[in-house]
C-alpha cells in the first residue's frame, strides 16, 4: 500500500503536464502591448497538448483539452466550443497516429507536429468562414502556424527534461526509494 504522502506526490506529478499547459494558455491569452502581436501569437497551448498527448496519453485527457478550448473561446470571443472541437480533433488525430510517430526521432515528430497543426488552423478558418460568412485573413494564420512550429523545438527540449523527471520520480515513489 502506498502511503498518503506518496500518493499526493504522485498526484502532483500527474498534474504537472496540465499545469504547464494552463500556464502557457494564460500567457497566450494575456494581453500583449506590442501592436498586432496578438493576431499571430504562437498557439502555445497546442505544443504541450501535442507533446504530452504523444509522450503519455493519460497526461493529456480529453476533458482537460475540452475545458482548455472553452477557456480559449470565452476569453478570445470565438464561438463557444469551436476551440474545444478543434483541440479534441487535434488530440484524436494525434492519438490515432501515436503508434507510428512515438518511436521516431525529433525531426519526424517536429514534421508531424507541423502537419498536424495545420489541420486546426485550416478548420478554424473554414468554421469561422461558415459561422461569420467571411474568410479571415490568411497571412496572420500562416504566421501563427509558422511561429508555433518554430517554437516547438525549444519547448520540446524543455518538456523532455520535465518528462524524464516525472518518469524517474514516479519510479522512485512506486518502488520505495
């Protein structure tokens, strides 16, 4: 039987991916004082959703991604549920291809992230076109995609360190060391 203090530590370790994602979401949603930056700010919340969804599927549950999308829609003024739908579709696509990409090297994961990220961006434009009857400008969408893809390597490296720490700490807690 695991003592309560170790259970609490294991719970905290399980919450680390969600906490990181929440912090990046708050940073993404916070007001920027640089004119025009908010139009193509990198989609920071999707980077940890991709990483944790690929590395350990249980660390990025669908209900959390759904709530994250609702928060994004409520703050940004998008139709409520649009981001939730797109983020869950992103996670479903990731999970369906996870078995093929999980063991690949970094470059393949990065390329897969770039290709997979294009799906919610394109779907978002199409949904907004259907909802508001106008097509959003494609330059900010393309720049946002490009900036997000360029931010991925740095964040991937940091997430690798956090993931290794979580795995080693979980092992220590579960095996009594």
